[in-house]
């Protein structure tokens, strides 16, 4: 969900720049690490954590352009689409707001298609579209990892890479 359907990183950066206009930030296209905490100075981590765990943050994330239409179209094509998402460790607002985001952007019926898991290798399926460069866990995945293109995962050169502009050719050709 995060950074595939909902623009977590973009939403964070907008709010970060509004709240802390004079503080260090990394432009989205210059990110090199999956976890923001690995790129920002340690002294900023408490403020970052406070921002993305506050009430309303996840629910207010912008849609990644084309993501909602693509998900609906894939479902209309007859595919069984689930939204597999990892909750933050500080889950108090995150979990409920992931449901709110899906309800608002895709509709209430889609809330029955949410799978919350910190280990996505436990989930059965054919394809996992994920921005994480390497999805690891306790199981050998049954799914093919299709990487949702982000600046921090471009070092991965094997496998399929997707955006919501090229999804049809990547998934169905």
C-alpha cells in the first residue's frame, strides 16, 4: 500500500517541509535507502517518527497517480486483488487509518481485501507489487516480486519493474 498506492514518502516530505522548513530533507528522487531513518540524521528521527505516527497522517496520504484506477481495472479484468501492507511498529493510528485510506480511495468493499502482515512471505499469491527492494521473511514466497519503481530500489536490476504508467505491459505481456 505505502509508496505503491498511497504516497507515504511524498506525504511525509510535504508535511516535513511545512512543519520544519529549515530542517534537513532529502528530495524524493535522491533517496537511496528504503527506510528514511537510514538516510536522515539521527537527531531528526524523533521528530520524523512523531510526524508519521500522528493521528491523520496515514489517512491523509495522497494517492500515487494512477494507482487507484489501475487497481480497480485489474480487479475488473477478473483478477483477485488484495492489498498486502505492513503496519508501522507504532501502529496506534496506522492500522485504522490504512483502512480509512482504502475506504476513501477504493471504496468500502476493498477493506475486506486488506492483509496486514509484517512478513509478506507468509502471504500466498501470484504477484506482489512492492517498493521494497528485497522482500524477505520466514517463507519462500509463492509470488513473483514486481518492484514498484522508486529511486531507492533502482539498484535492483533483475525482475520486473512497474509504475502505474506501464503496469499493463509489465503485468500482462
